């Protein structure tokens, strides 16, 4: 699988926008997260590596879940990096 195939597109909902801005929710107490649809065969380490190289940021943690519309990756950025900045670069805002 090529690196360009791993991240398909950002997944934007009101809830995912709240995670980006840092609005606390029940599951995630802090923000700085961005959500992407990813290739079904991509694992957490592959998602982390590709995301760090593509957007030149550090990733703290990756969560994945599989839904009917595909595999979702919630990516928490490390301290000092902003999910809103990444969102601006991919056209979320």
C-alpha cells in the first residue's frame, strides 16, 4: 500500500470539530484531535507515520474504529501542535 492511499479524507462532523477546537466531551477531556477516513488495511502505526510525514507534526496517539462508511482514525496531536492548523491545511475550515 502506498502512503498516499492511507489517509483518504478528513471526516468532519460537529463532534469532530469540537475535538479539534478543544471543547471537552465525555470521552475526550481535551481537544487537539482530528478525524480521518483511512484505508481499511492501515494499522495505527502506519496511520501515525504517514500523518506525521504528510503534515509535519508529531502524533501522540491514534484511535481507530470501523463503521459502515469505512475505517475512522482519531488522531491526537502532541503538545505544541494544533489540530486546527492541520484542519486549515486540508480544507476543513
